C-alpha cells in the first residue's frame, strides 16, 4: 500500500493505520506514557490550559514528556497520534484551526471530557482493530501528489487531487 497526503496529520494517520504493520502500544507503554513526569514542559498548560482544563492539560503534558521514553520510533508515532486523534474527533467542525493569536480552536472546550480515558480506550480497544497488518513494506509519503506521482510504481493508483485553498 502506498499512501500520500500533503497534510501532516493525515500522513501520520496513514503511517499508524497502514504502514506500521500492527504496532500498537502495550500496557507497559501506556504506564510509561501516563506516569507523572517531573520534566514535563507545561506547554499545554501555558498555551491551552483554559481550553482543556487542569485534569486534561496535566495528562497531555505528562504524555508528551513521556513519548521519548518509548524505545521504538513506530510506538512514538503511535503515541503522538492517539491524543491528537482523541482531541480532533471531539471538535464540532471536525477540524482543528488556530486563531490569529496561534491558539488551538475547535469551537469547544474540553473541560467536561476525560482525555486520559479517551486516549487509553482508543489505545487499548479501538486502534488494535484498525491497524493494518498485511506483512508488506507499505509506504507513506507527505508530499505534493503532482511531484510524487512520477516516482511511484503501482498496479493501481488513486490520486486525490490538490485542493484549491484560496480564490
């Protein structure tokens, strides 16, 4: 399977669901990710604290700080994807945007949502059912399709055309 998307999130999603051939997080990995980390950077707290609420920003800052503790790069990608997906699926307009001040918006606050529970449920119960394992060397690209198409050799090819974003 060859996948390409110019959007980084869509590319990461394809990397997790298509190209990693069944790699998910174990219970030990989840213990590492959810453990308190005294070296967390407090980025979520500082930038989005009012948006997420205390219980969520503490969880997200710890999770982010613990990602480098996973030894497998594919598992680190999975660990980046899970909270991103859990946050994005709750946005009313199904898109994360940034305000003129660079603040994450989705026109909803997350105070009433337990992102820790959402992430753990997704990691344990949903993601393992969705990850493709075809025992092949699948490829994922994060490029402009117009330039990539001349370098791909495939029996069947579907190209999602570029979108007109302006005008």
